[in-house]
């Protein structure tokens, strides 16, 4: 095998893998995240690998993006819901921001406050909620003090 072939082979293998599995593999390899969707809160509870107890029971059209890095807790969720968040969530000043955004999510940098729901920070979006984890220790402490 000549040097050109040796250098080209890995690139061709990666290109082939990406074409077979589409954007999901590309996002996982390049951007280090994976995106899943769920029809409703029940489907999310059954299949999602993150704990987001703040999600209202009437939630639909749930999009979840998680890190593909081992032991990384980063995640974002965008959902549609007419319900308020649970009483366990406390409105506090915003100190954190998500690792990623999702299409149609509100701009977290425009929010002066968030609802701290355990390790999640959540803001109201157009017709639902957008949340991310991890949030900041300041948000968790302020929520505890307010509770």
C-alpha cells in the first residue's frame, strides 16, 4: 500500500460511515451530541436516559440533546406544554446557559431569570419550556433558599 492510499483510507471509511448513518453519526463524532425526540411525556419517561422530573405531564413534541462524551451530564430539552412547572421549581436569577440550543428554542441569554428545578434551569418558550443541565451552583443555592 502506498502512502496516499494509507492516508486516504481512514477518510474514506469515515465518509462511508457518515453517509450510512446520516446526521446523527456526524453530530456524535464532530459535535459530541446526540438528539432524540419523543411524542409525549410518557414516551420520554420510558425511553430517555436523563432524569428531568420537571417535565409537565401534558408535554408533547419533546426534543432531547445529550452529550456523547463519557460521564458528561450536559443536556437540553425543548417541549410543548400548556402547564406550569411544578412547585419544586423556583424562579431565580440566571447564571448558567446551555451547552447547545435547539431549533425554535428561546434565547437563554435574553433571560434574566430561570426556574431552577434541581440540576436543571428552565425558561419559558413559545408554547412550552426549554431546559438545560447542569445549571449553576448559584441557581441551585438560590432555589434552595427560596424554598
